[in-house]
C-alpha cells in the first residue's frame, strides 16, 4: 500500500484510559475524547517527518476508515496529527 501526498494510513489503537484516581473509563466515555492513538502503517509521499511504525495521536473527527485487503485502515491528513511519540 502506498499513501499519496499529505495523507497517512494508520491502524487505530484501543487504549485503556484511567483517571487520576485509578478508575478505568468505559469505551463509550473514551469515545468522547477528541484525540485517539494510532500506529502509522504508511505515511504519504509528502510526509517527511512521520515514519511507518510511529505511534501518534490524531484528531479523530477528521479521520475516515476504509477496508483495504480485508483490513480496516484509518486515513488522516498530516495536519490532523497532534503528537508523535
């Protein structure tokens, strides 16, 4: 798979989110957060600073999901990446 331009293909990561008091948030509560964690599968041809395998946080409101070769892949723009770990 080759992603073109400023687009990035990622796999979403389901995180277990804990509060400061040690409470684990439900999946429904976690979905209320604007940002989500993912692993980069294929950075676009015009994305020099992000490599395949990088963990990122991205704005999920601008993401869309496709099925490619039987796998769900999320597509975002480079501008929607807020943190690279």
